[in-house]
C-alpha cells in the first residue's frame, strides 16, 4: 500500500529583507523580516509526498528531474517530521509505521523555477506541509514554520497568507525563530504585485553564500542588522496594520536598496541587480515623483528580477507604464506576472 498526501504552498516576497544568519545550521537570522504572500492562483508549488514499505530509499523530483535528498537542510526537515510522526505512532500503536518507510516526494512549480522567484520558499513550505499531512501531524502553522525555516529561511514565511513577519528570536535552539501573521489578506485586500522577469537564468551567488560573505566582511551590515532593521520592522508592521501604502512603499524601496548596498559592501562584492534592474528603479522613482505619491514600490531579491507592489486601483497606470516602457528596455525578456495577495493558506 502507498500512503500519499498532496498540498500546495505560495510564494512570498520580502518587503523587509532577511539577509544574514547567526546560525547557519538552524537558519537563524541576524534580523527579523517581513513579507507579503502571493496568491496560489498565480504562483505556487504543488507537492505530493508518498510513503510505502517497499520504497528502497528517499527520493525527490523537482519539476520532473530527480534531485539529491542528501543536503543537510532537507535531512533536517525530514528528520524532524519523522520524529514527530514516531511520537504519534508510539502514542497510537494502531497507526501504520510511516516513520519507518522511505519517502518519495514530487514537487512542481507553476512558474519558472530557475527565475529566482522565491522558489525555495514555496518549495520547502510545500514539502514540509505535504509530509505533515501524510503523517497526520496537527502542528500549528507556526510550528511548521520552524521546520520549514531549517530548509530555507524565507520558507517559514510561506506558512501564512497575507502579511507575515519572521521574528528572529533569541534562543540558541531556534525555538522562538518562527513566522507569525501581521495582518490577514482580508485586512488589506487591495494590495497587488507585479513580477518582472528580467532574467530567468539562475543566480550567480546563492543567497546562502551571499549572506555569509556579507556577515563576515561588511561593516555596514552590523549597523543595518542592529540599528536600522529593528526600527524599520516596527514602522513597516504599523504601516501594514494602518493600510498606509505611502509609508509601506517607501520603506519597501529603501530596504531593498539597503540590502543591495550591504551586498556591494561585502568582500568580494556581491551583485544581484543588473542595468535593467536599475533602469526599473529609475523608472518607478520618476513615476512616483510625477504623481507626487508612491504609486508603485519596487523590491529586488537575490537576483535581477523586479517585484512591484501597488494598490489595485492603480493597476491600470502601473501596467500602462510597464507596457509603454517594456519595448524600450533591452535585455528584458518581457515576461511578467501579476499576483493578488494570498488569503489564509
Ligand atoms: C534576498 O531564504 O533563500 O530573498 O535561508 O539560505 O535558504 P537560505 O536563504 P533564502 O534567502 C532569501 C533572501 C532574500 C530576502 C528574503 O526573502 O527575506
């Protein structure tokens, strides 16, 4: 008999960036972060986890291609989930011994994986949830976020819809480093995101390596993590609760820029944005200036692709601007997605 469970998980895009670990094994961050979860109608990972006593080994397929399951992050997630299942079996001897069986995991994205669109966040969130469902675990999203965090830091935030904080926590064992919801999608439903795929090729420096370089070498980084982010975290949380787009948008843009500044301040320097990314920044800055308000806020993760946040009522002018500008932009592969905000996942 094969036991199976399927689930989906959404993508999240940070508006206050996670950049730096204080513990690389447990993925404990040097600062708290904030993100918005995008609707699964638009972007999502679909994962099926199966267990059977005749499976010979643990196996994983990503978008049809077999991948290694030996990485320490995957091993950490699997062994935590297996331990929880084992405890459940000990308490309920009639349950099938799934904790002893090997797992086959099949995962696919409905967006280009290589495009660096937070695929690891949705990927690990879906993997943890699919196995939790298979194992009949009833851990809260907050508890599951602690497990997903060990797969990829940003994955912990994909356990919730709406507006999400990852609280860095203080404990050495990571027990208080987990995601919590700041506001539901229903509380501020008219937010939208546009994703501009400037390059679909894989990033040159992984986030994991990039952030370690920054932690070890950047002098600006300490100031960001210890002074700037704690204050910005409060201001951005407040802007979200008050549905204050002007403040939310300004903070989102300066935080993206500061994240890329500490990357440049690292040795060797880490570059994620390219000329087209900078052109988009210039375009949006000018556009907001002409309108005398923040109409759209840009943010860039560890790659050149832009994500714009804006309010639904401004969609015609934001998409109009992109349409007008796109043919002028060299090196832009003209793919873009728009997404709503995810309700509770
Ligand atoms: C720039 O979560 O991919 O997107 O924990 O090493 O897997 P690991 O890193 P990852 O880093 C994301 C960095 C970021 C900012 C963010 O999402 O907060």
